[in-house]
C-alpha cells in the first residue's frame, strides 16, 4: 500500500517553477491568480547565475494582497538550482494586473521596484528590477558609457537586470525613436550635510496622557530647512498612543500581511504604532509660521526612540521661539 506524497513547501514549488521558466521561457498568465498561488513574470540570467521575479498572493490561503517575490538561482551540472529562501515585498505597480490590481504608473514611464547587492565577489551579480509603462519601447540601465538592457520584458512590463559594476546607475525609458521618456536613479552616496547652527535644548520635555515622555534635544538649522532632534519614552501600551482613526489604519495593515506566528504579528503591530506616532510632530513659531514636515528617521532601543524630524522652510532670523506639538504635548523652545 502506498501513501500519497506530501505536497512540496510553498517556496520550493515557487523555486521549481522559476527554474522551468529559465529553461523554457515565461508561462502564459492564468485568467485568475488564486490565493496561495504564484506565476513568474520576469527573469534575468547569465551563464551561471539567474534571478526570477514572481507575482503572488500572500502565501496564506487567506491572503488577497498582490506581492512580488524574488528567487536567486545558480547553474549546477547544467541545471538551474533555486534558493528556496525567497525575498518578498507587498507591492505591485503593474498596469491592469491580475485580480484587479491597480495601475500604479500614473504619469511615470518607469518604476524601480527595488535592487539587491552582491554579498561577495564570487557571488551572484546585483540585480535591479521594476516595470515599464506600456508606451515605452526600451528600458535600459546606464552606468557611465555602459548600457545594459533586460533580456526579456516580462508580463505587465516587468523586468530584471543583473549588473556587475558597483558604480551608480540610472534606469532610462525611451520611445521607439530613442527619445528619453523618463528615468529613475539608483542609490547615490551623498556627503553628510553640515548644519549652519546647532541649538542645544536643555530640560524641555512634556508628558503624553499615555504616560510616555517627549524630550526635545536640539534644533539643527540649515539654509532651506531645519531639524528637530527629540526622544520619546514609549508606554507599554502602544495602542494608547494613537487616535481611533490611526489605530484603525494600523489594524488594516496588520490584517493585510501574513506572519509566522502570533508573536511576530504583535511585534509588527507595535512597530507600526510607534512609527505612526513619531510622524505626528508639528512645529510653528512666534511669527505664526506653520512648518511642513518633510521627513524623519532614527532608531528605537527598548522603549525609547531617538528621532530626527525635518521641516521646511528654514527658520527666519526674526524668529525668537518655536512651538513643538505632539497632540496635547506642547514644548516651547527659545532660539535666543
């Protein structure tokens, strides 16, 4: 008596389908992509290395959000062997995608989905991946005088390009006559911007109703902007930080993802609450100026966040004080 074979794990099946696509080309698209299934949509390959982009719903059969997954391959004894450790991202920008995915191009002609770096000199080349809009005739990756084209333009205009040079790159989209229609730059190294003045702030803090405490540490002034350096000690109950509307957004985000276990889900929920809270800082001054928040970042260690929030325009020379608010917390910072 024989027993039925156990089904292969999800990402092993995905890796096997990608290896088949590398040998025989991309499969035709199904009419509908069911939850828990996947399809290769683009690939790149050299003599010994390859990368395949997949379109998938969440690995969970309950998932409905379209995701992108990538698999790396090595050629061994004439066969493509895939690494089942796939990397994924919950994003999809292709036009007219399966299961009603949105047209994410807007007015852009090329979209960078992402890129990876080679781990070692002997490892696989770095890859860059993304999409081109339907009216683009050619997409290429440019590094100085060197130009690399995708080997194939996959389903929905998806593409993957492997690169061996570490220097900065730009992806260009051109029409049938060769005219540039749009471009996207890869990462660039920038020299650290030096502030014109750093104003230290001492013993200026406020308490949140949740029990958390905010402390402003310094104001950095630049030619066209300024930054507030501050820290916040989080309460144990992070749900008390957010309004009902903000908490609803967090819960929608939690439900849209899949997790290994309940502990991972709870960890992500706390992280998203913290991040949403840190983005709510506002600044005005004694002249009535309302500054626009244009960015921020920092780190969270245990229950304390050290954050840097950036605002425009620059602080006027006539300004004598800033009012920094976070909900009902208000901190007055004198500038002279």
